[in-house]
C-alpha cells in the first residue's frame, strides 16, 4: 500500500531523512543499501508505518527527500526463444564452431571433452560454455558480438 502525505508527515522530520536530504542538497551520493536502511529505520520509528515498508514506499520517500532509490533486485531478462533450441550431440560441434567464429575465438572442444555434454544442449548452454573460456578483459566486447548475433549477452547478469 502506498503512503499518504499524512503518513509521510509523521516521519518527515526523522534524523535519518534529514541526513538524506542534506546529502541530496550537497549532491553527495548514498549507497542504495544505506539509503534503503535509513528510510526503513525512519519508517520503523512510527508504529503505524511498520507494515508499509515496501520497495515502492522506500522509493517514494527517497524522492520526497530529493534523491532517487531503485530496488537492487535484478530485473528479469526476457531471452529470445531461439536460445531454448536444443542441439543434439551430433549437431553441437557445428554450432559450437559457428558461435566460436562469432566470438572470434578458437573452439578447443572435441569429443573427449564430451562427458559433460553427452546429451542435447540449448543454444544458451553452448554460448555460456564457450563464454566461460573468455578472459575478463574481453567479456564486454565478445558479449556485444553475441548480443548482436543471438540477442544474448552472457556478460550481463
């Protein structure tokens, strides 16, 4: 349930909210977790607001204090349906070679590595497996190539 201005007025002078306002006026950043904790503490100080501690209300109070809060929860990514296509053990080598070419790497996979991959794999599984071999400094560039070709960047959580 959303807070009303009257409910907000009960806590608007709380020291934690004053601190948030001061930092906002000085353009000083506040870590997301710290901001959330400070607002939660202010809300808990008013008995009638304890059941109203929600991400929506925390965001609203942050805006009233002159700053911005976005839940740190990860957004759910919608992946292209093509990533769910399965490839048989016989189809996988050609697909791995294709993906490695897009990535600009050499696929060192061969049948002796196949004990983990002795069944069908989805396109996403194959991409993730090859991407695991990419060095940290190349992940962003190669992730971008994969995004353009397959609509999926494994470097983005």
